[in-house]
C-alpha cells in the first residue's frame, strides 16, 4: 500500500519577522510542531511548499533548522519533498539542506515542479 501525502504550506513552517527576516526561534518551534504532526501521520509523506516565499535564509540559521530536523529524525521516516522557487541561490540552499538531511538518513528531495514532487512520492522506497 502506498503512503499518503500531507501538505504543509510555508506559513505553517517558516516564520519571518515583520521586516521579512526569518525568525529563527519560531521556525525551530515550527519544526518541532511539524515533527509532532508527522508522528500522528506516520503513513504520510510530507510536501513543504516554499515557492511563494521571498528572501534568503542566513546559512547559519538554515543549518540550525536542519539540526532541529535531525533531532526528530526517528519521526520523519517517510519522504519529504520541498517545492522551491526557481531562484538559483535558493535552489543552491535547498541542495545543501537536502544533502545535509540525506546524510542523516532522511529521504528528502527538492523540486520546482509540483508534478515532479508527486511523481517522486509514487516511487516505491524501502524504508527498512
């Protein structure tokens, strides 16, 4: 039986301050809340859509968010797809983040196309 899909919009995940800068403390809290939600949806893959966001994350803050994901790696057992805008710098960040999380045994990838992400979910992966 295939896994289901749970979609999280950016507003549910990344928090920014009024001046458009990332609010790291709230973002870390949201990662914990996302982990809690994933724990209740163990039969679902996760799609995080950040295509409608603007601005760049500071690389240090990005890696702090990655570390927070790593603290919950036993919960994130299914696939995680991140939908990205086609901005070259943000794609570079996505590549770095996905690479770092893949090294921690996350099954994660980034896409610019919703259809490509959904197709990736349909590929059978043995999580054992």
